[in-house]
C-alpha cells in the first residue's frame, strides 16, 4: 500500500478495458518500460507511462520490482487465469477493491473511504477544496485533471456513449451517478448493482485484510478505512444481508446479533481468500 498522496502519473489517460491484460502479458514476457515498449505495446510514449501507472495502481505489478502480483496471475495468467479478458463483473469489483486499497492513485481511496461520506453530493470544486484541506501545497490543476480521470473511469454519460475513448474499465459498475439541479452538475457515489456482488467476493475481501482477527464487528466492516462497506459503498442493510448470506453458506462462519452487538465470527482457521475467490468463477 502506498502512503504518499499521488494525483498524477496517468498522463490524464483513464485505464482502458484491455490495458491491464496487455500490460500483464508485456511484463510476463520480460518487457521493460523503456522507449522500445512503445513498439511492443503498440501505443505512444505517454500511453506507455499511463499503462505502467495503472498496472501499479491496480496492483497488477508491484510498486518496486514491477513483477506480476498473485492477484494478477489469478486473473490474467494465460494457462489458468480465471478471467483473462475481464468478462465477469466480479473481476471489475475486485479491481475496484484493489484500486482503492492500494492507494497508488490517491483519489480513489479518498473518495470511497472519506469524501463521499462527508459530501454525499459533490463536484470538482468540492473535491479540490477537500484535498487542499489535507495538503494545501498540492496543485489545483493537477487535482482537477485527476478528478476528470476519476469520472471517466467510473461514469458513462449515457448509454450511447460506450466508445472506448470515453468509457473507463470500471464504468460498468455504475458507482458514480450524475445529478443535475439548479443549472449545476454534481455527482454521487451510489451502488445500484450491489446484488451482483456475491457473498464469496465479500468474504474474500474481508479475508484479505490481515488486520482482522477471528471476530470482526459490524461497525468495523461497515465504516473502517478500506472496509468492505466503504469500498463497495454498501448501505448498512446491504452489508448485513451479505454477512447473513455468508453465514448461511459456511458452517464455520457465524454472523451474530446478540444484545445488539453484531459480529462476523470465524469458528475455525480462516479459509484462504483465493480459494473463496476462485469459487466465484466456478
């Protein structure tokens, strides 16, 4: 996880649908991000830099030695990757999770963990003001451009606007919605597709958090920084429904509500998150 605030590096390109697979294959074939990469990747120099940035932001390659990660191999490996061409919406939710928790591109962690809760309806100016309150030394133009990239990643203006030049890799999740009122445009984070998030995916994301013990309070799962509730923008009712489903599916996992104390409890050793995740695709 990156702890430094970063709002640039993507060259103002949002991540396109095939870039992660293309970049993963490039790295697996021992490609290096030097001038010759333009030829191998078939894009211009700025786009090479952008692909490299998004590979790190989505944790497809690690920050330091730029080698493929376990999750990248899980998705994209040519022999046994579960969803090489990102045909499953589960993979998009997983990528959204990775983008937020890795914080390589800070806007996603800020928006989904903090900003949307403080300012449910927001615009670019609201976002810039919020971030400058965190670090007044940041450049307003850089923040404005990053906000534009965020919108292109998640928000599609209308159903006809499906050209790759606009639609970002996560636009199918429909997490960011436009609100027009009083001759102004604002945006809201609202998960209208939560039914498509399987209990297995929710469980695997919970299991990937090494800070959790064998008993996890509902409050932590709902509102903690990088919690499943924060990342997926669940309402309390939506999250509780997922936890009840998990409890019903797994004998050694219990969701309890005793005297108003709500907890997810693991009776035995926690399962491997990748084993749970793989079951989403079977």
